[in-house]
C-alpha cells in the first residue's frame, strides 16, 4: 500500500482568505486542483476531505479533472461539534498513517490531548501558493519520492 495524503479541502480552497483579513470570499477550487495535481506525481493515495455542503462544487471540479484516482470523503458537520471535520481528517490520517495537507495547526486538538504534537508536526504538510496560484508544499524528508525520481 502506498502512502496516503489527506487534503483539508476547505483550508486549501479558502487559503487566499488569510491574506485578506478573513473577508467573505468564495472558495478557490483551482487551488485544490493545483494541490491534487502536485501530489499526482507521487506514489500516494490522495484523499479529499470536504464538508457535505460543498458536494456540488467538488463534483463539478472532479468532472472537469476526469479523475477517479482521488477518494472523496464528504463530512456532515453537526451544529453541536464545529470541529467534526478536523476530527474526521485526523482519524483518517491516523488510520492510514497518512499525511495531512493543511495549514490548520489543530492547536485545540493538541491541547485537549486528541493528538500528539510530535506526531502532528511530522505528519502535517503545510503549504503556500505562488503568485500564479501554484501549490508549494513543505514535504517532510521521509515523504515518498516523485514517480519520475524513483529508481
């Protein structure tokens, strides 16, 4: 079984907001597409975790990508637990010994003991986007080599 990456779809799609003082802006689905395309070069399973309310947008994106190699996980977030999406993402990463692609530091989950800081530091892949919208992650040194670099 290959390694797995779990993309926090909403954090990736809304990443442009952080520079605008959290203005109400629509999700930038092309950013998610850029992240998916980046990880396609690696021998990894790609999992997208997204709230169920964004289902139509995500399905439209995947129709445009014509891609069935990505696993979609729709998360129904109850009003009683606004952090359910984080918990789902963390659970999948733990179960698959996967990496989490997110700029969310999940500090509340670390502070309440749900996850270990050392594990999270090793398994989280933070990222930024270039001015042209290209996804640029900071992959860990033990991350699988891109397919074209394997011997």
